[in-house]
C-alpha cells in the first residue's frame, strides 16, 4: 500500500515540486478527455489529483482511473504543482494539485445509498442513520466530531489545571429512585436481581468526596429510559464534577471560569460575567426556570388589578387558594403578556389558536385585548375582553406601558398552571413575532445566566406526592436549614417555601448545566427521604451505603453536571441532538444501523432467569 505522506487538507504552495502520497475517498470525478480530475477526500479536506495521459501515464493505470467512482478508496503518489486550471478559493488546498504517477485501489465501493456531501437537500434521517458510517463522512459531520473532541480536550485541561482528578464510576449500578425511569440489567448469578444503568454518577461522586478525593471530574455516559426528543437521548454524556469544602459561590465561580475557557477555546468568544437571576424572578418575568433573555417579552402579574374587574373568569380564578401566600402553587393569579406590535401581526386566527395551546398545559384559555388608535388618535381597547377593561383603561395602560399597536394576552388559573402556560405561550409568541435571534453559532447573541434559589420540593402532578426539584441529595440553602429541620411534615405551605442551594446555567433559553450544594448530614438526608415518602426501612434498603458514608466524616461538598451533547449543539448551531452524537438513537430509541434493540435467543433469557411475555414477532 502507498502509505500517505500528507493528508488531503495539507498541501500548499510550499509543497510544489515535492512527491507526495495521499489516501482517501473519491469525492468527485471529471473526465476531460486526456485528463481525469478527481477530488480526493479525507477528514482533513480535499485535494485535486490529476491523471494526465500526456505525462506518460501507463494505459492500464489510466484505464483504472477511468473506472473510479465516488466513494472508492484509493492511494496515489504524485508530484505537487500549481493548479493549472486556476485556483479554487473554496478549498484550503485550492492553489495546488497532484499529478499522479502511481495509483492503488484500496477498495471499490458498491453503489452507495447516498453521497456524503453537504450540497443540496440531505437524504431523510432514517436513511442516514441506517448508513451512519456514510453519513459521518460528510464534512459537516466530520467537523462536529472534531468539535466534540476539542470540547473534551479543553474540559480535561481546565479541570486538571484546577486540581480535579478524573475518576471513573461504575456503569452497572444499584437501582435507586432518582427521578427518571432506569434501564435494568439482569444478573445471571443472582436470580431475580438486577443492576441499573446510572442516570448519573451522583451518589458515587458524593462517595468520592467522603473518600477524600476533594475534587472530581468525569466525562461520563448516563442513561435514562425516557422518550427521546430533539434535545434529549436515552443515552447521553455529562461533564460531571464535585468539590469538597466549598459553598455555592465557590462552585459557581469555578464553573463560570470553565464556561469562559470553553467558549474562548472553541468559539473564540469572550463571555462576560454571568448574570444571576433567582428562580422566583425567572418564573415571574418569564414563566420558566430557563428563561430565554434574548428577547424582551416579560410577563406581569395583574392579580391585584384583575380583582377590580367585573370579569367572571378572572374572579373565579382569584378565588382559588385566596388565603395562600404569594407564589404558592395553588393560589389563583392572573398573568399578562404585552406584545409590542402584536395588534397587526397576531391575527384573530393566531390568538384563537393560543387557547388550544395553553390548554395542553392545563389552563382554560387565553383572554385577548388589542390597543388600537381611536378616532381621537388616542389608545383604544379593542376585541376580546376590551369591554371589561374599559372602566379601568387608564390604569391598565399605565400598568403595562401599553402603546398603540400592542396586543395583551392573559392567562388566569392557579399559580402553577398559569405561570407554566403563559411561560410557554411567551416562547410561542416570540417565534410567531419573529423575535427569536439566530443561534449564537450563527452570529446571534450568547446569553448566559445563572438561575439560583430553586424550591427544594414540588408536587408530582400525577401522584400528588412531594418530589425533589433537583434531586433528593440537594441541600436546603444555608439560611433555610433550620426552617427545614423544624418544618412539620404535613405543613404544605412551609415545605413548598423551602429554598434549595441549587443552581443552573442557562444559555439562550436552554439549561446546559445544573448542580447544587449536597446534603452532608445524615439527619438532614433522612428527613428528605421521609418527606419524599420513604420509610426508614425503604431509605436504608435503597441508600444504606450513602447514609452510612454520611455518618463517617462527610465533608461539605457541592457539584454540577454539564450536558456535553447540548454544549456541542450550541457550538454546532443545530437543534437536533442526533447531529452531534456519532451513533444516536431515533425518537423511538432504536439504533437503525445495528438494528438494536432486538430479540435474543431463549437460552440467553434462561441464563439470566428472564422470560419474555411479549408476543412473538
């Protein structure tokens, strides 16, 4: 074999006159009579090679060259010269070409199902994932793989410089209730017993802090048996971190330094200091705990104003939980969203559709009013609930700062439902109004934000039981610790008001990292388990190793995990997580290339003491 001396993206004018050897795939073929031009491709780029009959090339080699087609794998040897047909400015190697004197065909391809280029419309995703080895040859996919590699290297360098040890944690794990459904793995040695694949290394990294590791990091695989979506896979990668003898601000400062280093190394962007926003402010202004602050549509609570209106729907909503404190999930509220310029762009058909939209989040509908120019040139309320607002028009316009041409949208319900519904509506309205900028990778802004002071607990919508908003190992905030320890287990209002020491990094409306100060006291951890509905026996059965570890000198510790795949999505400018994973699963969790998951022989099931009750295919 003609072992390559250079890559297909390496040759420049300085190589003219040298004899070189290149290996790669045929990217394109052009026959110009006595000349055959081929663009040879590897992951480093393209080089034009020339088979010239007039240069004395043997007839059999010329005949072999004439039979080359796209995706054949070849090796060539030849001399570098200035490109005769003129420079190709689209290629890094566009000033030179290689005149071939030797050709070796390493592999002839069958007719490929598609060509791995980025020209024109891509084949459908199912075909590309079935033949992923061809899809990955596309230059854009090669760039994403290289980008992913660069993120790995920057990550390891930064945390090594900051005293972190990279430690691997087990993949075969104990089943523990951490939120999502787990993947289970049967153990053939112990009938009826199962491992679980880790949703995250959360407990192991806390154990490492108890073990004196001090600072841990790992680029790790995590598994959650959840339905995939555009930005979520059942199998994904985290940059996982933990630190001892720290409080929240120290962890956040270290992670903010990582964000700055990563964006500088990968995107050549100088990230300014990250702003902080409390969870409560995020929910009040944006209706979501990962607000997209690139556009300035803010939600306003109009409950006090709405109480003055003679509008039955608002009055009915405000009667719900009226004796509960502000921000309680069951307290009735009226929320409003002012949309500048919406009177023209948001047609009746669009705003009618918003009612169906918010119903998917539990709300009853959307009330609408438009601010138009009256005959006297002054603002006039029109459509929807205008007649109910008219007696309070001046106060209403002043409260929201309304201008002629605005539309105002209202949602009324209990706090949890109204806030969620109008927060989702805000994002939809922004898309409908064309307010959402391009991704940062395409020249739009990179808006980073810390969201802090999350509630420690929330109610599960289906069961009504308390669940941890982050996870069961998150500590109450320092100023909340005593209130938590003193709280009556049945005091719903107090429990809902406990604030945790959790924190998330949000980028352009997407959570890219989340973490918290951990519980390092056994008594606090035991009370959390009890609040989540575990008996002492259940807590011991599930978490005996953690509770024991907390009894033997556990240091204060805290950590965070970055979603590596989401980081790559942002750098690559894609909204599809499957674009940035080499071998992803489909929306149904299938690997189309290997055809997994698949049935296994009966004898394999017997070995692990399992019997399938699924009907035969």
